[in-house]
C-alpha cells in the first residue's frame, strides 16, 4: 500500500513538517516512558533544528525524505553526513547518522518508515559510505533490526 504513496526527497519547503515530525517523535518516545519534555525545551529544539535543516539541506550535509498521502506529508526521515575517524575496513572518514524517522499515527504499519530508511540507505551506498548509525526508539527497533542494523557497544554520558 505504501508503494502507491509518493516518496520524494525533501526540499526547503518541507522544513516545517520535518521539524514537527521530529518534535512528535520525541513526544511519542517520552510518552512510552511516562516522561514529558518541557515545552520550552522542545520549542528551542524546533528552532535549532529548523536552522540546521535550512543550511544542511542546502549544502548537502543532510538529506531527508518524505511520503505524502492525502495531499500532505505523513512520514519523514533524514540522514546527516559528517566527518568521522577512519576505522579498520572503513577509510571513508565519513559517517551517516539516520535520524528523525517518523510516521504519523494514522498512517503507521504501512511500510512508510521502511521505504524512507531504504531510500536513506541507498543514498549512503551511492555516496560510498560504509557505516550508518542511529538511535532506535522502542517502536522503531524491530524495523531497523529487520533491515540489518545491529546493536553496538555505544555508551553515553550526559554532561550537566
């Protein structure tokens, strides 16, 4: 069913919906854990992400994809390309970070997120990248695992 819906690369006019979807993604993940971000913190994130999208879409350091249904964008996701350290079997010195994959609730379980991730992976392959990382939500984990992503030994510390 998702095949009939329009998948396309995002353009600057899509920035408001990309920002909105990222916010909803965080709100949804928080709700599953019984948490809630401060609205002012989310507003600040929205503004910063919109600024980043504007210049990163323009310079190609970020690519995003959207799927339209019923005349509007209902799913989206993006990949950020950044400089990275060389590793054994990966001397590209670049890393792709898949992020902000989101499908509006009324359109879930139709393969839209999978199509977006596949488009992002193809873009990474075409750019010669060897490694794609992401942080999966509980809901997204099965999709990423089915596509071949594997858990890593990443650790994190939040500095206050």
